[in-house]
């Protein structure tokens, strides 16, 4: 299951260039903790997209390497899979879960703040959870609601792939 963490508000300046060499020391950890799961892009292109979409808004507080380090740290601290398992929600190809149950399991850890869930429906009208987004303020210190962004899972029974 993808437990990708977008640790920022939506981008305010995507003209800031991504420098692949600036994250050399994190590349191995990023490949483990924040890989590209859709198979259509190389990891470097994926991380560049994530930087442009999410990282640049925190540029006044974090340089590129700091942003990715922070995102990995928060992702590991949250441990979204464990959060879901504590609520009895486990990856399983044949079991579906209510949207609200998944959101409530996440809120049990982050407080009243709204996460975003991103799902796809690849075949057979089965809704698959692909991404969980938990948002932080631009300082990376405080959870905030992700806003009225795109929650493609809302109102659906959701399958969490193994």
C-alpha cells in the first residue's frame, strides 16, 4: 500500500528548480520510504514532481534536502499502516473499509485535522487506496487540515491493497 506523505500545503512557487544532486545522500532512503508506485515515472522524476507540488511552498523554511528529510521523518513517525491496523484496518485484497473509518483511524493520531485520501479504480469497480496525505504548516511542525482538496475516495468502500 502506498503511504505517501505530502508534508506541506500546496505549492506556491513551482518555478524553483529541483536539483537531483542535492538529495544524493537521501536517495536510498527515499527509494524505500517514498518510492514512485505508479510505474510511469522514474523515482527522480517523481521526487521532482513532489518537490514542485509540495516542497516549494516551504522553501523559505526548508531547503530541498531538509524538505525531503522532514517528509521521511514524519512518514516514519506517523506509521500510517500501524495507525490503520490499530483500528482493525489491514491491507487485504478481499476486504473493503468505509472511507470515514479510515479517516477516523488517522485522526486518532493527528487530531481533528482532515487528511486526504487518494484512490484509483483500475478495474471491476474496486476502489483502491493509493495515497494518504497528511498536511503540515509551512514550518513542518503542526498538523493542519488538508483542505477541500481532492479526496477521490470519499463516499466509497475502499480496498487497501497488500
